[in-house]
């Protein structure tokens, strides 16, 4: 049961379309050039059509030459565990920067049907961990927020330090990778001896 993402390229001259499907393990979402956004905006930006022109033209097999084309990415099937990478590092030529956009992401992902083209209703997801990056392109520090499935509390892991945090504290501008699961939380049983 693979999870698939589709990519289609359409020639703007003759409308010839080529489609490919690839398995994926995570979504790498671009961030809008704003100080604040929500996860939905990142998903919309990820699926926005892109014009391929100039040095990025597509070789159209029908026209038999390089042509301007429209590229579109579509999600066809989502995995049981959904990892969302927020693209915080931007490179444009010699210019490199880390984007500190604050992304408002939900603990319970709302209906993802508008973003899935495969016809199957996508599962509901709950957030169980967040990987954070503090620092710049040249260096930084990683921490993690994880939800304990037993007591349902959130904890911050920072090297050898572990501390309990509020669920609302998991949303920071340092969030780098979001970990979602479509499964019900594992029920643990502890036997006293």
C-alpha cells in the first residue's frame, strides 16, 4: 500500500500532458513570504500550478521541441503516518536565509480531501511530535516536542533536559517537521508484579 504523489506537465502550445506518480514518505511544504500563516496556506502553495519557461522549458514529445509548460503536483494517497517538512531554508543564487514564518498548525488535522485527488477519503490525523530548529543557516540547535500516548501530556526534549509543556506551546516559529498519525493512540497496559 504505497502513498502516491502525482506530477503533471502540460504543454501550453499543444496541451499535451505527461503524468508521473511517485511514492513519498513526507510532504515538503513551502512557506509563504509572510510573518504568519496557517498550514492550509502552505498546502495551497505546495499544490499551486507552476509555469515552466525560459531555461526551465519542458521538451514536449508532441511538438518535438522545448515549450513553456504548466506543472502541477497532486497528492493521490496519504500514508498512515504523515510527516510534514516546513521548508524553512531558502536559497536563491548566493542568497541564503532561514524563514522564521510562524505556522499555525492544528493538533487534529481537518479534512484533507481538498488536497487529495485520488478519490479515496483521506484519514484523520493527530499530531504526536514536532521537531524544532533554532538558529540560522550556518548552525543551530534542534529540540523536540512529543506527546506521551499514555498520559496524553506534551513534553519538550532539549538535549538531556525534559520538561512538561502545554499543548499550545508546541506552535512556535521554530517548528520544522510535524509528525501526524492516522492511528488511534496505542493503549498501554502496565501489569503490576
